[in-house]
């Protein structure tokens, strides 16, 4: 052919280009992946500080209805959800409706538009007492957000941060708009958070406060990491062959060890970075609406008149240790569950009388409102493959499990006290469970978290860390050499050896 074109030279050029691209990506993205690995060691044992529902309930004061409910407030029409709790010594109604979340003082019958610093301090002190801690609170400080409240800050608004003088240096965050505790941390949680979750999730406040930008940065960094790992595997496999010297690698020194560790741990590295990318739900992959329609259909509409009647009857309820009443509608009828933060919830009917949920009642509601062909209800007392103790959420137990006969083969997990759907899995969620969650967190059923999990995962993560760290370091050394060579040529000197 004319022009001297050669397929072999084109392939050689492409090969050199691939190696150069891998080298330069390995410096920037390889360094990020090394940080992901090192912070992953911390994340194995200490995650991002979070407030659990059980902790929130334990931090509430017992309900008192003296002087309550003479003026029954107007409820949203219809409310999507509501609950009754104490706020700085007064019972309040918290309701979610079309217009958002509102808080109403049940003694005055007027909206609560915010909480003052003394009220926030009282809320924080009650929360700490509920955790079994006796400590003095410092003056509340109003902040827009910090490292531990940046998630959801735009939706929640400013918070009061209350610091305590206990040995753990607790800090409790109270939303100014609603008076709810939304986060709490200790010195230890903050320390390990900075070493673990913050670098692992690329979570510094400056970046995370812009949710869309943060998501794009993590997604594209992970995507480049997938490409970097895949090209490294390809180059490493292609270079693994018997050479005239009798060696199986053309590299020596640290490059040899990067070649060998890359072959040994490259597939695992690729699995971890790919599953990490999938946890971000990029481009709608593995999105699922399992349980969304079923949850609403099973509960039915909350009748505002029935809710108002229940609230008017609150002063007549027998005194008890309950700290919260939560709406628990089922099959179009209004119920509430009473919670004390420690024992199982108790269901009450619309007049405040005990109304324990029977399996037959729940079965009838499921067949009437969701699927007449649903399978039998089974009471779970131990985890299964989908209702299990995950990284940041324990299994919902006990729970009723029922399989639907819909095209997505949906399985519902329901609270035995209220009948509410607490988990749902369909075909997409099952795929996500194994390709995203299991691969990234290594929470396979045969490898329960414990000593065996530590023995298996720690060496594997150490190997992946070695691959990433060696690659980033060697790439940087080579780039420094290339830069020195270019400067030497530009100056007319000899090329460094």
C-alpha cells in the first residue's frame, strides 16, 4: 500500500499509547484509589456518624398530655404521615403533607415555626439523658452545616449544635425549623470519620454541599478508576509470558512487583471499584421503586377527621412510658403505634385502644389492596439474603415476609406491629444486592462479619492497596524521569539514564 502504512507500527503505537495513558491515569486516579483503600480499612470498623431511629426514640421525653388538645389543630388534607412527640416540654404534632413537614403545638394549637437556643439545649439534654449519659451542655451555636450535617442540609436548614462536657465530647445537632435531633457525634466518631468515611466517599464539606457536583465527581472518578484497572489488567496479562531469560515478566524491581500484584489482585480491584461506582446509581443503573406503590396501597389514605379525633382523645390515654405515637394506617383504617424506644411498639386503634395486629388481618389487607395471589405470610426471626445486617442498617426483625406474584417477583418485608412495609426487593434490587452491595462490602451470607470476615477481607484489601499504591508511585517516578528527559533535550544535554 502507498504511504508506507504499516498495521504493525499502528498496533505498536496504540500499545505505547495505552501504556502511557495507563501510566498518567495511574498517578492521579491511582492515588485516589489508594486513599479509597486505606480509608476502607477504617470503614470496615467505623463508618460515617449517623443517628439511628432507635437512638432518636431513646432521646425523646415521655409523652405528657396535660393541658393538651383543647384546640385540635388543622391537619393536612390528607396528611401523608404524622407522629406525636414532646418538644422542649410540650407535646407537638409532626405531620408530612403535600406542602411539606409542619409542626404544631398541641397545647396552643398553633404552628411551631422554629426553636430558640434554650429550647434546642433542652432537646439536646433530653437526648443525651436518653442515651444514659449525664453531662452538662454548653451554649448552642447556630450553624448552616458542618462536616457531619452537610448531607440534607439544604432540605433541613440551619441546626443548633450543642456540645457536652462528657469524656466522649458529644455534640448533638437540633434542627432549628422542627426541633428534631438530626445528628450526634463523639470525639471518636469524628476522628475515625475523618480517616474513613470522609476520604472514602470524597465527602469534604466544600464538595458535598453541592450534591449534584459531588455525585458527578465521584461517578466520573470511579469510571476512570474502572478504565485504569481494566487497562492495567489487559497490559499485565499481555506481558505475562515466557521470555528468553526464563522470566515470566519483562519488568524488574518494583515494576515487577506491581506486575505480579496487579495480576493477583487486579480482578478484585476491578470488582471493588466497579461496585463502588454502582453504589452511586450512575445514569439510573439498578434504580428500583420496589415497595413504593405497595407501601401506599397497603396503608391507604389517612382520613384527616379520624386523625383529628385521635388527637382530641390523647388526654384520655392511660399514662405510660411511650415517647412517640406514629401513624400506622392499614387497609384504609387509622391506627397508631406507641414507642418507648426500648420495647416493641404497641398498636392502638383510632380511639387509643390496644389493637394488636394479627397475621390474618395483614394477609387480608395484602390480598385486598396489593395482590390477591400473594404467597403465604411467613414470620421471620432470623435474617435472610435480602433482609440482613448490612453495612449501615441492621436487619428488620422480626418481620413478616410475603412474596407477590407480580412481573418483578417482588418480596415485601412488613413490620409485625404496624403492618407497614419496611423493606421490598424486586428483580432489580436482587441484582443490586449481589453486584453492588455484596461485591463492595463483602457481606456474602457464607462470610458473616466477624473473625472469619476479618481474616479473609484484610489480606485482600492489603493486596489491592499494594496494587494501587505501587502503581501511583511508579507512575509518578516515571513521569518525573520523562519530565527531566524533556528538559535535558530542550537544553541540549544528555538524556538521563
